[in-house]
């Protein structure tokens, strides 16, 4: 119990405002789950409490991840602490608007049906932009900090960069759709500006839980994939290091004891993740459902898988060569050691014969 308490205390100390916000998001997740069970209202084709449920989980993960990243800094900077506190506040503002609009039975995103709703959406837009800028600035600081384990450092940096790209993809959703543009040009009033679906209207058939469109493209997919690079890639780097520490001497895992091999594998993972992000973005922008890929998408998937497999093979084979070279060197050293007794024995024979040779030399001189 003491260990759990000390672990929680240490975790909270990473960055208290962010961890406090994460705790509030846990509470918000529970409230949203209850809402899903007892509130049967539907908004834009989804249960009305589904959006705060998903946002609560996502922002909770983001807050914990960012607090952990801040704990890795070699030098604590006061302004970074305050910037992270601002991130927690901005994210909290966004959640207040989302939950408040759910209570009112109104859309939170893209809603310009009244001056009040438009103002709330503008506040959310400002919060998101400010949050992205603060994440970018702090991400640059993290990129410059030295982390003891190079593979983990690379995984964190790649995750932050791809996470920023994923966050930026949300801006594609805020522009008016072609239909909305036509209505605006015709001088008509519009209640919604922006959409997450491409090629179809928001609110159609969607996948369970995520709600991602099954009839058209959905920009929430690349947004989700990109944001969670912040967790996926660092976890991959940490996983490699943990496997080496625990099972490094077993079988093929011995190859991962080479730091260079782990570094190459992280490069492969980061490249594969970037390829996946590009692929789902391309698919969504073409108005194509995630689960209904065409031939070109399938070809891109096959290319990505093949390239990743080749990359892994090269990363591991490079390690195998290094291990083989090390084994050969060890074998030669062992041979040298095994021949050492013979060399010592011959040297001892030479030394033991030296007095006889000296005596024989003296006898020869006397005879002369």
C-alpha cells in the first residue's frame, strides 16, 4: 500500500495542474458513461453523451502523457510549467463548453445557429489554437533536451512531432463544406459551418463507439491517429528497452541489446506511423470510408506493410552482423587464450635451458 501511495504521489508531482485536470477527466468520463446509459437523446446521429465521453478519455490520456514528458526535462523551466498549466486550463474550457452544450441539447462544434452558440464555438476554436501553439513551443523544448536512452529519446521526439501534425489536421474540419459555401454565397442563413465527414453529411451511419463514418471519409480518423502518436511511439521505445532488460539474453532478443538496433527499429516504427497517418488522411480527404478501401488504398497499405517489414529486416540484420562479428572476435580471443599455455611452456623451456647454454659457452671459451 505504501508503494502504491508513493507511486501515485510521484506521478502527481510530474505536473500537478495537468494531473489534476486528468483526474477531472476521469470524473467526466464516469459522468458521460452514466449519461450514455440514462439519457436517450441523439444529436447529429450519435448518443448525445458520446462526444464528452470520447473527449474526456482522449484529454485525460493527453494530460498524463504531457505531464510525464515534462518530468523528463533535465532542466526545469518555470515558463514551461506555466505554459503547461495554461494547456490544462484551455483544455478544461473546451470540456466545459462541450458538456454545457450537451446539457442544453446543442452541438458544440461547428454550431453558428445563434450568436451565443457561435461565440462558444469561437471560444473553443481559440482554445484549440492556443493549446496547439503551446504544445508546439514546449515540444521544441523537449526536442532539444537530452534524454539518457537514445532510442526512447527518438521515440518521444517523433511522437511529439506526429502528434502536432495530428492536432493540426483538426483545422481541416473547421472550413465550410461545398454545400455550406453554396448556401453562404446565395445569402442563405446556415446553422453549421464545418464538418468532420467528407463526401457525405455529418450524422450518417458510423462505426460503434468511435462514430467514424461508414459511408464517406472522416477527418476524425487521421486526427485520432496523429494525436496518439504521442503515446504509441514512446511506448514502443520503452517496450524495446524493457524487453532487453528482462529477456535480452534469450534467443533472438539478444540482438536488441545493441543500442543501434533499437534506434533503427524506432526509426522504422516512426516512419511506418507517419506512413499510416498520411494514408488515413489521404483516404479521408478522398471521401472514402475507413472500412471500404479501394484498390489504390489497398496498394498503399501493401506498400506500407512491405516497406515496414523490409525496414525491420534491415534493422535486425545489421544487428546480427554486429553480433556475428563480436562472436568471431570472442572466438579468436579464446583461441589466443587457449594457445597461451603452450607459448608459456615453450618460454619456460627456453629459460630452463639457458644455464646449460651459458655453461657450454664457458667450456668452449676455456678450451680455446
